[in-house]
């Protein structure tokens, strides 16, 4: 069976299905090929399920501390089975919503594995998609005018620390735990590792984070990383930095142990389970890249600013092209790619204007350059920092740790970066993102009157602090 489309999308994750919806809005006939479930990693193995677990951990921690608010509770217990049931219910509801959107947009969804073919009887150009089915059904051939690769990524493993899904887990495996372990070693102190460390510590698990570098959250501003480490240590999370995990894992009936090299000395760490969180790698294998002239760089597809590959009718977005591996980035890349193939003349992305978030407790968020990054780019900078403890709403809320830091160009006053750590900063970072898009100065941020009492007042005060004019500090 052969079908023709204006656009065939490999991968029905966030980037893929958003691109499909935009293409449908533009009048294109669209097909999605997805071997798993619509929504991809974000909906089923990442953003949504992990945040559902983080919310349950937050509620549990707050309930244990309810007496601080004058609310007496007795015998507070955690029912992890219900925690997982709630997570599954949220994911299923959103999954049904995505499927409804596909029907609304008259987007055809093929549940199989798509592979790009080279020039053939179907088309003189590479890009025909052969869809393979698990049940052995005869392959379907899709002949599209354009192809969008949105196959995403998967968790990386470490040599000698092979993931077995039980003792040694990826984040995918951890999401499906039926019981919480008493202790866990988290290998990698990046965003995913820190979110899991915070969550599991709030659930009462003994957590040790082992990081290869001398800073957790290595992509974040140094002050944010230090504050995160300080606050997570209050939850009794143990941090081991500058540690190289060696490839000799020992599994026993009651847990697993690893050896790490610290300052040329070997040290052994043991726990009930290990979570390997050392980044993600692109899903480019076996999708037919070799049948095209598409170029790969370190396993990622090379594209231009409109996400065209070397094969100009084949586009790629999201984790498979590297860069900021975030769901909202993939979605926007998908929209731009589709608008470009539909001759809509879209504006390219300035990645310095895209916010990123860490949903641990405390939360962290940022947009733009770190202080170190700004200096490395040759800027002469000035900074302003303001603490949540000086904001009334933070005290009322019961979470007054953390701060907002603003970095500006000393010569032009242009906003270079905004970094936050504290309560609800993942919701507040959009104000800073808009300021970056509008090329605002800290002074212009101060001209937006922040309502009192709100957590957002900290942004206005931090903007004033850039020039030493903060009111309450």
C-alpha cells in the first residue's frame, strides 16, 4: 500500500505532533509515524510523569512540615502505589488529548517503525518512508513531498555500568518503580539527576549524587549551582564531585556497589539501586539516514536555521539535532520547520531567549547567558541579585530560600541573562524570557510595577539591584 502526503513526520513526540498540528493548520496533508505512543518521551517518560512524581513528593514534604503553618497532622504516610496511579492517570488524560488533536487536524497516525528509503521506484529522491509493523503486516509506503525527523533521544549509559532496569536504572526505568528503595546512587548531577535527587529525598530515600565535574548543574550559573547544592544538602543529600565512575559494578542480593576515582584514590559506594543520569543520545540509528546525504555531527543531524538537513526536503528538529534538548524548544523548532516548508518566511530562533527550568525543590530557571558565559563572550557586565527572604509573599508561602540574579551589559544596559532559584521560579521565568525577546534593559523591567504581595516582586528588586537601587535590600 502506498500513500502520498505533503509531509511525513518520523516521531509523534512533542515536537512531532506540534509540527503536525501547525502543518494541518496551513492546509498540508500530514502523516505521523510513531513506533510507541503519541506524546513521546516528554509525555510518557519525561516531563509529565516526572513532574507528577515531583508534585507528590512536594505535597508529602509539606504535609510532614504542616505544623509550621499551624496545621496539626498525625501519622502521615506515603502510599507510593497511589502516587504512581495518579501519575498514570495524568499521562493517560493528556495522551487521549493528543490523540483527539490528531483527529481534529485530520492527521493520519501510523503505529509502526518508519525508515527513510533512498531513490526508488516510488520517488527519484530519498524520502519515501517504509513503515514496518510489529505484527508482521505488510509494510506501508508513504511518499511525501517533505519529511520531518523528530525521533528524539534516549538515556545514555556508561561503559561497565550497563542498565538492567532493576538494580541499575535509567530515568525511564525509575519512573516505573513499584516501590521506593531505601537508598540510591545517582550518577550524574545534571538537571535530570538533580530533579530525581530532590524528589527521592523528599520521599525519604537516602540519596548520594556522584558527579564527574566540580560543579553540579554544569550548564547553570555558578551561583545557582552552589545554592542548589547548599539547599539540597539540607535534605541530607550527599554530593560526591570530581568523581570518575569506574567500569566495575558489583550486584548483590541487597543492592549494588560502584567504584569511583577521587583525587587518584578509589572509593566504593553502595546502595539499593543506581540511577544513571549522564545525558541523552539521539535516535538516529536504523531510520535510514544512510540512504540520504544527511550529515551527522557527533550523532546529531546537522541542519540550517530553518532545520533543513543537507537533503533540503528533509528537516529535523528536537533532541535529534542536539542543542537545547527541551520539549518547548522542539515544539517551536517544529513550527518553524513547517512554516518554512510552507513558504511562510518564519523568524529563526535565538536560543539565548529560550528559558530552561529545573523542577527540583527548590526550583531553578534561567534565560540567556551565565555570568561566566557573558565574560567569555567579551561583555563588560554588571549584576544585580535579590533574595526571596526579603519578599513578604515568600515568607508567607514558607519558602524563602534562593534569589534572582540579573546580568546586564555595563556599556549598553542590555539584558544578558536572568537566573532564578527559589519557589515557583519555573512559572516566573517567562517574564524574563519576554524581556529578553524585547531586548529590554533592567530599568525597563523596573517600570513594570510588580503587584504586592507576590513572589514576582523579587524580579523587580533584582532589576533595581543591577544599579544598586533596590528598595528592600
